[in-house]
């Protein structure tokens, strides 16, 4: 096996998260799964030079966004303010009194000269950190051959009001007990593509595809059949439930009566790669 020659790097900006992953995965320098060397890094710049395959799964949705709203005086940003004394929460969301320079810069960076979008849209979420991260990835792939796969829930974009807070698998108010809930926003895949196209160098980006399209192109049906061949009845039911969750659409009820939402279309994928890599499996370009 050649796995021993491969180094697997895990990117986490938080030292606490790194420590948790190290202990929960019981990894001490090499993966228990395939023997790969494992290292942890706080940023992409710390990753050793050389060819790279990067997987960003549910990463972009956790990056901070700015929410802009079209008003009679222009595009204004939603901001956090101190709540009134008679309110239970300590903070509240409010709309800035007028357009700001940063709001106009972000709006123009995402929409450009597209007058139709500027006229039709009432709200817009922009993520400068996503643009920066994407260009960092593209510059890395320009210097060292490789590819990056981005998978997340999102839209082709532009994206409107999607910022949400989840605690214990339930949606809660964005400002309810700050720090106790996971904040996420739908990913603007069109912005990722635009960031790559605006990065000079020998790098390109694929079309955006749904998770269902990608997994079927990669042979998930054949994989399911192979796993089910020698499986017991209850194991087959579990496999089918997992399959439907990954590639299904809308609300799905499994054999146990459990209701879940299929990820087949809500989750999407895009790849960034060096131009000499060629066509990537699962993508048309």
C-alpha cells in the first residue's frame, strides 16, 4: 500500500478543537484507518508544500456573513445592537440607518454590474471570508498541483436571508444565549466560482452539481448493491435509509417511521483544481 507516503492534514483554527479531535479519534501521528501520517494545522499556509487534495465539507456554511437589505435609501446592513431594558434578550438585530461604504463594496463585489439582480433582490448575504479562503486555496493550487472539493448546503446564488442558529437540533433565535448555538448560513456557490475566476493563475473551477448528481456519478448505487449483497435484513434497511438521506429530495419517511430531509439537492458540490489536473470524476468539467 502507498498510504504510508500520504500525509493527511486537518485544518482547525481552534487549538481546543484540535485537542478534542486528537483525543476522540485516538490518533497519535498516524491514522488507524489507513496508516497515513496525520498532522494538524491552524491555517492553509501551515500545510507543507507539495501536491494537495483538499476536502472542505460543511466548512463554508460556518464562515461569518454580512446581511444586507435593500431600502429606500440604498443597501443597508443588519447589525447587532443593545436591546431595550424591557426586552428579555440583551441584544437585538436592527437595520443600519443608512448605507455604509462596506455595504456598497460587498454588494458590488457580489453582484457586479448585474442590474437585473440588483433590481430583483431584496436581501443579500455576502461572505468576505469565503472569498478570501477560496482565493487562498486557488493560489495554493496554482503553485502546487492538486484539487479542492467543496461540499455544503447552499445555492448557486446570490443568497438572501439564510443565517440561522441551531441548538440541540432545534432552530433558535440568532441572539438567544450567544455562544450556545451553532450559527450557519447557506453557501453562495456562485461567489466561490467568481473568487476562483478572479484569481490570476493556472487554476479553474467546475460547474456546481447537486450532491445526488455527484454521488451517483461516483457510483453510489453500485456501492450500495455491494454492501447489501451479504447484509442482513435490518442492515439493508439501514443502508437504504442512509442512501435515501444522502441522495433523496424533500421529506423522507424511512421504514421505522422516522422523518428526515433528503440532502440530494440541498447539498451541492464544486471543485477547484489546477488546470493540468484534467476532468475530475463526478464533474463534467
